[in-house]
């Protein structure tokens, strides 16, 4: 039986391993902070100098032009690499390339991406080697399959980042939106690699631990180099981008900018005004009886929106939309009328990552008026109703029903509006940049002696632009029988980021509000957990945890960083959207 003291969640690390990692993390932070104080002025001067020099090229012959001071290539590389968590590997990997004889930070960033891709490419064949040694262990085979899948995804994220920058004009500042894209994809690449380790770690077997040690050692270089690229784009190219871009101060209401006019019309209307590309009906009144059949019509990597209408009914099937299935929209007749059901679960031998009733990776996914259910029940432990790694995905008026690990917001940018989410342990979890707005979040009664944690956020790297943000939502029990200790969440990884703001919290919540991942051990001081302007009897913060990384209240400016506009999109929003999707506080 899983009790509060004994329960081990998805990807839980050994306590000694956790403490050692926290010590190492604190050391890295001290080094990075100290280095930043010394070097930030140098870096700003270097990157600003590149921009100023480029802009003034035509007037450089003027006699009154100020002389430009430029770092040497070696000094530039050192300055750029000092903002990373792994400066030694950053310098050694990039300096080995002949093109590293440059002072341009954007070129150095592109070189950092190249070495990260080269290292991750070497790792892509590693799962097959592990699989050969695990032929008689079905569970381990499945976990290795997860590794195979997510390592391929990580490599795609890095290549997407390179492609995004390929069209950037030489000498011009990379636009903020493109910088945000690259930050997101590099964050996802790190999450993908960490997901492989989680899949092995959750087995908690001798064979799995051996495989974990092997692939963990092999993954060390690729993880460090991807982390270095993320640090450079976040701390230097982001600075350049802001330096060269106008400041946006508009206060608008609307969908995120990735939702085009046609999609907005589909989301805003009660009934679609555009004929769907496919109609699914379990009673035979549509083109197809199953969702899977309809999705076979979707062309790979299509920029055109493909709309599937799923009529009221219960659809027992597991759907997995791969990373090459783009811009799919599925809408139903209501979250309690059109329901997709599946029962995969960890207890019966499926890795948590693959238990999802509905999984989507391809960018631009939209779901509206549809329910996703995992029917496994509390006794089957981890059982995901929906997993999303879809960048720029939107879930509107949907429901997600399960017990442990109901909704896996795995990676990339995600937006949830007016959705119902039920569950028990860690039932909103993952490492996406996810905002939940005007949702009903409903913890339910778990097994005897178990607890409820609404969130478990998995930010592993200090520069990832990820977190779980719950805004203007209601937190209330599902049913009338909730007696289990219930908390807003627990930090899954060392940089976990979770904010509850402007939400109504019921009286069922434990006054301490939050719980540690490791019992009786405070989480790393590097987490960011906070509350802001919540209401209701459960919103009293006077008895909350005293963690170093927890803030019982935020200023308006601090809270503003976690709005839809700032957290998952940046400064640009579509004006005049008809639906009141609030982009600011």
C-alpha cells in the first residue's frame, strides 16, 4: 500500500542521490552567480557592441565615430560560456571547431547547437544496445522503447532550433518570438532526455538501475551541451533580442498569437462554421466509427489545419499523434458527451509515458468540447488520460479524468481554458510551459492512506522556460467524500516552478499547502513555488511551508511574469479576439 511516508511517485530518485544532486546544484549556482556579477557587464558590452557595430557600419568612416572595443575570439567564447552551467564543456566543445574564431555571440550559439546535435546523434543508437541486454525483461524493454522515442524527439528539437535560425539575416538581431521558440524547443529537448531516465528510474529494479547508469553516463555530454545552448540563448541572445526590439506595453485580451483567425472562429463558436475534414460517430452516422481511422487522413507535417468532428459517444481507443502530425483540431459535442477512454497503466506493465489514453506530440494541436479518461482506477497507480508534448497546443472546454497522473503536460507551450481536471496523486504533472485558466481542478478520494497532490512540476535545468501556472481557476473536491490529505503540489525536480494565482481554493486543502517530494526533507532552494491573490478558505497562507523556494505572496510585477502573455507567448497577442482569454493579470 502506498502511504504518505512510503509512496514513490513517477521518477522518484533515491534520497542520497537527491541530496548529492542538491549539493552539486548549490555549488553550480554559486559559481554561476559569482561569474555573472563579474562577467555580465563584459557580455552586455560584447553583444551590444555587435549590434551597435552592425547598425553603424555605414557610418563607420565618420571622423567623430566612437571607437569600438571588441573582445578577442577566445575571450568572447569564454564570456559566452561563463553563463552556462557547464562552462568547461562549452569552451572545449566549441573551441574544437575551426569556425570558433569569431566574436559574434550568435555564431557561437549556432556552434553550440552543432556540437549538441553531434553528441546527441551519437546517443541515438544507444537504446538498441540496451535492448539487446534486456531481451527477457518486458518492462525494461518498454522503458528502453520510451528512451528510443524521446531521444529522437530531442534530436528533432535541436534540429528545429537550427532551422529556425537559418533564415536569420546576418548581423541582425534575432526577433524575440524566434528566441522564445528556440528557448522552448531546447527546454523540450532537455525534458525529452530526462524522460528517458525517468522511464528507467520508475522501474526500481536491479536491471533498470544498471541500464540507468549506462545511459545516464552516455547521456551526460549531450545533456550538458544542450543545457549550454539553452543558457546561451536565454542569457545572451535573449538580451540581444530585447536590446534590439521595441517594448510592447499593450494590455489585450485574446487567444495566443499562434491561434489564427480560422482557428479562433472554430474555438469561439458553439457549432463549427467550417465543414470538418472528417466526421467520427460511434453509431455509424459519420464517415468513420473511430478517431484513429479519421486521423489516418492527416498528411504529415501539413501546415494546413485538419479538423475532426467527433460526435457524442464513448470511444474506447488509445490515440498517439506522432511528432510529424501537425495542426490537428479535434472537437466534440461536449466534454461530458464526446469521451475518449483507455485503461493503460503502470501497474500492469506500461511505462507512465505510454499509459496515455490520448497522446499528442505534433505542433499546433487543438481540442475542444471533448473528454479524455483513463479508466484504470486508483489501484493501478500511474495512468495518464492525456499527454501533450505539442508546442502551441490549446485545450478548450475539455475534461481530463483519472486518478494518479491524469494530465501529463510533458513539454513545450500549452494553454488550457475552461477545462475540468480530476485526479489524486500528481494529477497535473510534467515540464511544459503550461497555463491553466478558468479551469475546475478537482482532487478526488484516493486509496486508503494515500494523499493528493494536485501538481508535480518537473523543471530540471535552471534556464528552462517551463512551469505550471494555475490562474483564475477553482480548486474544489470531486464528490463529497474527500478525506485524504490534499496539497497544491510537490516539487518533482530541483527547479520545479508552480504558481497558483487569482484562484478560489476550498477548505479541504491542508493548511501547509504543499508537501516535499522526499518526506521530511525540504526541496532544493532553487525551486520557485508561489501564490498570488487567491481566495477562499484554503487560500490562507499563514501556516504554509517555510521552504526557501516558496513565496506566499508575489508583487504584481512578479505575478505578471506568469501570465499567458509573458509566460507562454511573449509580447505579441492578436487584437480584438472575441473570447475573453486573458493575456494579463
